[in-house]
DNA sequence: CGAAGCAATGTATGCGCTTACACTCGCAAG
DNA sequence: CTTGCGAGTGTAAGCGCATACATTGCTTCG
């Protein structure tokens, strides 16, 4: 934490000019081996660490790409965590009998975790560092602009920023929109076959399992993902000349609790639908919770399906039939798209649509499979 | 993507000097309201985005903190993902009958996901951006130095970088070591009560459940976490004047597959131990897999316990008894520690030790609880 | 033996901002 | 009518690096 050495210090120590130091660090082959070794020796001796800011400023690129997304709702009511005093705090272990009913207070955002992991992975492979930013409420605009000012390229999860905002920012840095519908813009898009997946799943329920009365549980009116899934649901019906309401009748909020609530409402009906098709896995798990409490067996009395393919659905009982999104792949491909755009800025805008997998599991399948 | 406007452009457009523009953006109150509005108008009109690099260089702080960790093993053999052509690729949906036995090829690193989430959360709350970097093999040193050069502070997951490396880097930026044992260094540490937790769990198995012969499954010789957990295991034995081997006899590799392998070996013994205490959850789940295949019931014939408290253990059947680490809290507290260090650089090195929770669930408890 | 060419290194400029300091007012106090 | 002062703004000096261009010292070839 003393004053950090700079190129000048290293140059002086090694008896060369700063240009040579810079070259040793960026294009070592342009320097005579003897000098190179000497410079590297000085670097090590002084503990020199190049300033990313100065480097970025001079070179006009930073080697950092950004990932911006909307924060979790739960972030709002997040308490402070006391940072203990200067001395080591006690630590310790508490024993808890963890019965299944204990409320799960943890904030889960499994969807995004996987996307993030894909981004990390691919950033590493491509030699970029990854700057992760979450926006929340009114600071969101500020945050995303700030990020745009310090990265070479930006990936934005659909819905995290307004289109105008993105359009403006895209004049500074290339932007890849993730998991959103392709708009009439010039941005690069990487998305997922939401409609296709939901359509295929719905078709399976109708054609193969003979279900006729299906209910759709939506997560949020604003979510473009949800809208596309609903479209797929409707499409499968229309193709078979079956009718659906104009808009989803059951509304959750993408959370397990929301699913439970919707499930409870459903269980009070005098007649259950054959299948409940949920816009995501968490809500589906919630519906299954409600069914279990009401003594309704899944899938015999009620088929429940989800969307996303999170781990929790693979580990639940019964395991959840779902449409698995390639979330990690989404992250990876987005980074690749960005890398490509950076390499060739004048390519026309591209739009990649990733295929999904409909995973048939016990929450929908006849028990023979189990 | 045209040439980006700079302070000069904004200043000219608003008819002020660049200093005023800068002030409007950093300390708005120092500027007369009328001028401020005019400048903000120009900013909006030009779509000005300040350069993070220039800002960081001039101000000597960037508002970015870094999180560095060792990459996943699976990163090595990671195939390429084809980025489709310029036109929209087909997308689509494939239907798959997902029987339970299907291999789980996904790379899980649930542990780190939660720490990362905690860091994100708290960074956002503290007004920092988070730069995430993974190191892998020989590029690790390069990566971490690079990060050190562009952040105000750095959090390093224990074991991701050598102590000398950290000592050197800490002369440039404050460093917080996460989840590692406190060394005799001047770095700030945030860690978790590994030994305490394992000791409490082991004591419970011995005292309350009457287990006498316990086996410990270690994950890696190099892991300081593992070493501490082993210490706790031994401690509980020593306190009761029971003996243990000098070093763990069963070795997994922290993966579920590794746990399965160890489990298979165990199942071939003529006499099973009463309990298998695993150094993490994934291995414990693998051991349970092996037990199920061998027809051994958990917990009646064999008690299995894990460590970490990942979701998969909460959702498994039977649910896994484990020691839950406050991983998200670990991330959050680390950010706080760093923020505090940045605010008051000359504070003495601090060491925070977070408490853990021993979660008793059905993989260890008599079935009456179930 | 001299000119040309090349490899290796040095010199000097500027990237876009922050900030110490200088400066200009307008106004209250002397 | 000065002087002093503070609010508001401008001037200018870097921050630490990359890089275009200049320079140097060799080698090579005519």
C-alpha cells in the first residue's frame, strides 16, 4: 500500500525507456531476449502491477466485458449484516433440526446463476475479464451507463434496461441482448426458443397424454419470456383447434410462493384441470407443494409442468417435467457473440436462437416410467 | 459506435469548461443550478458516457472491486460452442424422456455461485461494481495481477493464489482472503467455522446417535477447508478418547462422482461403518447414490453426512444432514470488510469468522423425525 | 567501402478525465 | 469608495500507459 511503482520506475530500474517496458509486457517478441529478461527482473523486483486504468485509456480498450441485469426483488429488503469488531469474532456452530417445513428464506435466482457461470467460463476462455453489474430501481440507469463507460462490450439481460437506453449506449460499445425477443434494432441478440419449447410441451400433453383442459400459470405480464411461452401454449391449442382464453387466467410472480398461492386457489375448485402448465419451474414447484398439501397426487390427478430446467426441479419429488433452457450456453454464446462483434465491428447485427429441450419427468408421465 | 463524445464536447456544447462538466457529474452541489441543468441537458443531448478508464486514471480509484477465484476443473475440457451464422439460427425444441439415470453432465459449482451472489448483492449496496475473474493454471497469476491493476480492492478465495503473490499484490490494493484459515499475514480474512461445525456434527453422531465407527471422506489434500473439517472430526474423537487414523483414509475429489466411487468401495466391505462423514455435500450425495444402488438404506444401515448446505442436499431423498455454511453471507461480509478497509486503510488487519449451522436431516436421523 | 535495410530502442504525444489553484464577480463590511 | 470574501467557474497540470515516429547501430549487398 505504499506508492505503487509505475512504468517509469521499472524503466529506470532496468535502465531502459518506458516504451521498452511497455513492449515487454504487451509484445515480448519485439524485444531482444536479454533486455526482456532484465525488464522482467525489474518488474518482479519492484512488484510492478500495470494500471488497468492507464492502460485502458491509452489503448482505448480495456479487456473487460460487462454483464448487466436487473436485480432480484429480494434485494430491496435486505438487512444489514453486522461486521464484527476488529478482533476475531467467535464463529461457532449451532445445531438445528431442519424439518422439511422450515421456511426457505434464501433468495434463489438459479436461472441467473447459470447464465452468469456461462459468461464467466467463456470470458475466461476468450481472455476477457467480466464486470458484473446489477441494476435496481432508479440507480439502474446510472449503473448501466457507468458500466458502458468502462467495458469493451456489454451484455444486457432483456428487460434490464429500456430500449432507448440501449440504443444510446450502443453508440459507445457493442451490446448483446440476452434472452429477449429480437426487436427491430441493430443490436445483437441471443435468445432461447421459448415459444417452440412451450408449444412442443403443450403438444405432448395434448397429443400423447390426452389432456384437454390445461391451465397456464403466468409469471409476470411484463416478461417477454413469459409472453413467448404463452404464445407457444396458445399455438399448440390453435393448431389442434382447441380454444384458450385470450390471456392467461392464473397469475403467479415467478416465485415458489406465488406458485403455492395459485396452487391453493386451484385446489379449491370443484373440478381440477388435467394439467397445469407453469411459466417457470419455481411456480410449478409451488403448485406441486399446494397439491401435496391438498392431498392431490401428481401426476395422476394433476399434471404439473415447469419451464427453465433448474436443479430444484430435477431433485424434487416427483421430478418436474420442464423445458430446459440452455442457460449456461446462453451465457457462453453471448460472450462469443460479443467477442466476434469486437473483432469485426461492421458485421450485420446477428440473432442467435438457441434450441431447448423438453424434459419429460414424473410430474407429467404415467407412473410406469417411474 | 461513432467517435464517442468526451467532456470537451459536452463542455463546448454547454458553453462551459470541462472542469464544470466534471463537477456536475461528481459533485453537483458545487455548481449553480442553472449551469448544472444546462450541462445535464448537453450530456443527454450528446449521449455522453464518461470514460471509466480516464476517470479511474485521474481519480486514482475506479469504484470497482474484484473477486478472484480458482476455476473449475471442468473448465479444462470445455468444448467450443458453435456460434451460428449471421442469419437467425433455427432454434427449436427437442423432446427427451429424462429418466433419473441420465448422466448429469452439467458442471455444478453451487458453492461458489452463492458466494458470488452475496458479493454481487453487497457490491451493489455499497456502490461498487464487481469484477469477477477466474484463474486457471498458469494464466492464474497473470489474471490476478491484471485484476489487481484495475480494482480498488480484491477479494480472493483461499487457495486461488499463493501467499507470496497475495503479499505482493496487497502492496497495491487491499486484499480480503475468503474462506481461508487466518495466516500470520496482514491481510484481512473472512472465514467460516469449518472445524467447529464438523466437530459439532461429529459429536452429535457419537453422543446422540451412538455411532462409534465413523469414516471420513476427504475431498482434496490441498484444500485448507478440508483440512479444517478433518481437524474438527478428529477433535470430536479426541475429546471422547476415541481414536482416528492420522489422516483421512477415504479420498474423493469433492464431486458427486467421486463420492459414488468412494461409496462403491465402501459397499464392498464386509462390515459397514455406522456413519460416513463427508467433507462436502456433493460427495455425500454420491455416497448415498452408491448406497441406494447397493440396497443399503440410509440412515438405518448407514448414516451419511455432508458439509456446505447446498440446495441439492435439501432436495434429495433422504434429505442430507449437513453443516450449512453461510456462503452468501461470506460474500457479503467480504465486500463489507473490503469497503471498510478502503474507507479506513490503516485499520489493523481484521479476521471475521462466521458461524455455521449443523442441519440435522433424514440422512442421519432416526425415522421418527421423518 | 558506402548505401540501404532492418532490428532494437528511445522520444514524445495524447488518451479523457480529476483537481489544485487562479481568477472573476457581486456583495457585505469597513 | 475601497477591501475582503465566498461562490462560481476557468486554467492547466498531471494520472500511467500505448504507440507513431525518430534514432541508433548493425548487417548485407552492390
